[in-house]
C-alpha cells in the first residue's frame, strides 16, 4: 500500500502522534546464507481497524423489498437476545438484487462496539434462523471466506471471528503491513490464479488464466534482489494457507513476502529452517530447523506471532510423531483376505506439533496421552491421559476436535475418541467407541471431511484365529447430537485410501484385492432418512469405477463433484465426475510421463501436474542427498 493512501486513513490525532515519532527506518539486513539476521525495524504500521465492529451474516431468507423491513426487524430482535451484544440497535444493510428482485440472503451488520461484533460472531454462527436457514457469520475482514461460500452458507475454512475480534480489542500492531496491503490479488478483474514455480536457482510468481494465450504471466521473479546481487530465496518457497504470504527459506531464517510487488513483510529468525507450519488463520507460524529429538535441541521449533513478528516460544522437537509408524514384523501377523500391505522400512514419520483448526491450541503425542498447549500464552493447557495411544489428529475446520486412537491390549479393547474444547474450556469426550479383534500392527487410519462435517476411521478387524481379516470403516456425523456412526465392512478387499468430497456428503474409497490387484474406486453417500437431527442414516454404495492395475492415486476437485486419478509409473491421467445423480462420467484422459506432483488450484478450475526433483538429488534417483 502506498504511504499517502495509508496516511489518508489516519485521524488528525494519529497523524500528530505519527509526526512526533517520525524517524528514518533502518534497512533490515537481507536473509543471505552468509549473513546474520538483525532485529526488526521498530517502525510499525498500525493495524487496519476500519471494520472492527462490522460482521457479515449469510444464509438469511431471500425476500422481496416489501418484506425487507420485517426481516430486518426480526434479525435485529434476534441479535439483541444475544448476551454481550448490547441494547443498541445494530445497523443492518441488506442489498436488493435488482436482476432477481429480492435480497441475496446476506446482511452487513455494524455494532456500536467491537466486543458486540465479536460476541455475535460466536453465538450466531450456525444459529437456526427459522426452520430452513442456518446462519453463518464472518468478520468483514474475512471477506475471502464469504466469496467462497456455497449457497447454503458453508465455507472451506472455519470461522475465526472470535480470534480476529480479540486482536481488534487489544489493538495489536502488525509488523510493517496492513490487511489491505496483502490482499490486492482479491481485486484482480480477470479472476486469475497465482502460481509459484521454483526451478534451478530461479523463483517466479505468475498470474494464470486459460483465457490468456501467453500462458503464465510473471508478476515477480526476484528482480529487485538480483539487481542488488542478492538472492530471493536460498532453497525453497511455500504459500501460507490463504495465499497472503509467500515464504522464502534462508540459512538464518525465513522471510514472508506479500502485496502487489511482493515486498518483505515479516522476518523470522531461525537458522536452517526445514519446515514451516501456519495456523489456518495465518496468525501464528511454527518453524523447524531439521534437527531430531536425539540432538536435544531446545530451540528446534520456534513459534512466531505474525501480527507482531515476535518469537513467542522456542521448544524441542516432540519425541513421538502424531501417528505411530506401523509395526512391520518379519512375518505378517495377518495373512489371507484383508491382510494389510506391509509398510516400507527406513525413513520414519517426523515428530511434530499439530495446530488445531482455530489456532487456539497445538498438541503433541506422548506415550500415555496428549499434551495440549494454548495460544497466545504458548503454555501447557492440559494433559489428556490415554495410555498406549498411537495416533492423534485434529479436525481440519470449524471446531477444535481432537481424535485419538488407542490400540487393543490384553486388558482393554481398542478405543477411538473425539474430544472437543469450547471457549477455551477443558477438552471433553464427545465420542468414545470401543472395538474388539482389531489388528494392532498399525494405528487406525483417520480421514477427516475437509469441512469437519464427518470423520471416518479405517481398521482391520481380524478373525478369532487372527489369521484373516477385513477392513472396517466407521463414519461419524459430527454436526449431529451424540455424533452417530455407521459402519462399512469391505470383505476380501484392502483399503488404500479414503477421500471425502470437499463440500458434500460423499466419499471415495480406493481399494484393491487382498493381493494388491484389481484396483477400484467405490463411491459412498451418507444418506439421512429423516429431516430430524440425529435420525438414523445409511451409508450407501452409489457408484463404482474400475482402474487399471497401475493406477491408484485419486484427488477430488477443490469443491467436489469432479475428480482426477493418475499413475506415477505410467503417467496416465483420468478426469472424471460423480454427477448429483451418482453417475460416474469420464470426461478426458491424458498423459504426463514421470509425473510426481498433482494439485488443484483453490478455485477448482485448473489442475497442475509436474515432475519435480530436489535440487541436490542425484541423476540416479529422487533420494535427497
């Protein structure tokens, strides 16, 4: 953002204070592999607080203009019933769609105080407004989520109104950038997507649309850095979850870049970072320097507050991975139908902390339970006791639900549990299921619905003799009271993977024969037999597709319905669709020899396939040197 446009937004009092504090900023030392990082410049730009008291409410009834005043009155009455929203009448704006002749089911509501808006964000989200409408609420600063909403008000990310409002109330400062400054890409009139490509020693960020015959159009490629005989990145690059920042990796740390011209926004000092992990709301960043627990590095992991650029805590790497590696015996304990495919020996899963969807918590697995930390203090919140636990997994969106798996032992059955924390309260079990005759050589596979609507577990149920077994899928409906569950047993088959349709109630189960042949995709749908919440439901197989023997990789389009499957060995690619009537349509086949990377763009319009190789790999193979 230009400095003049930023100053125009300040009040006279703020301008006077800024003039009193005015000083020439010191240039930060660039992140070069042979230089040390300096501290951040003290000059900080105030956080953009223009809309701290305004929220957006979606999925309201669509009414004609003659009924608009009545709808506003009912909505205002509903809002005033919420504790903490004040007695003042909120300002409600509902635009009329001139082409359709009615409202679009969206309201922009402005409160007298930011605290009132924060409370409304929490309480009115998923509020039943009449019989047919379930409201969704968003901080107006999260307008990117509103644009991604479906007609029913669902969104691809969780609601973070509480967190955002808390930042507004406390007047936190951002480290040299404003929210408007990092979201210029949202105003692109051509609706293009942005793509980052790293090759040789070059990094290019380009716009892409199929309407431009030139192909990708470079927006920035590190030209400023090259002109100063510097490098934009020493090794890798990565996007933040919402595309606000591009992360570059350097020997002394990582830099976060954003804005139309990709200026440096934040500098995180941590030598030789190998991995970065953002919270979903991009409030916190966790970095890991590549050391393992045996090195006893007390600062292997650092956590940064991206609103201030401050390192909030340093921590050692956890000793255990979130999911235990499978036990591979010399001879499989289970053979014949349903026998699991042996896991490869060698490299183990890297232990790491795991962020909750809201960013309020992060967790690590222990031998006898789970240790939960909370933000912003970064201190331990509680320890959940589960002796023998072998897997933990967070729900990806909406709610802070943690799944845990404890294998069967001589004295107790296998146990799957879901625990939830609301408003920073202690975690409590909302689901607890016991299972008997389960193969203990590997933890249960846990498959979350991308929007947090369902979770599925896959285990191998063995016979009483322990020599044969069949996969058992159990599906939990998280949006309903008591989280009811349905089971699917796949006889004489082996489950390779389960993929939930991102915005739907269908799932694809990739499976083969017990010998690893005859690959198929079985499509299932979770069908509720009644409109009453908590009513019995069935999981019905609705479609099937047979693949070639060398094809077993599958990925849904970003918004569902369409999908792609491919083979890395042959390079064959198949584009398909599961219609609303549950019919499988194959739209196209193609080929990309030796491909090893497949990704949909966030809009679901484009699919990228690539052959990638680490810069230090030898010509003989892909193993990193």
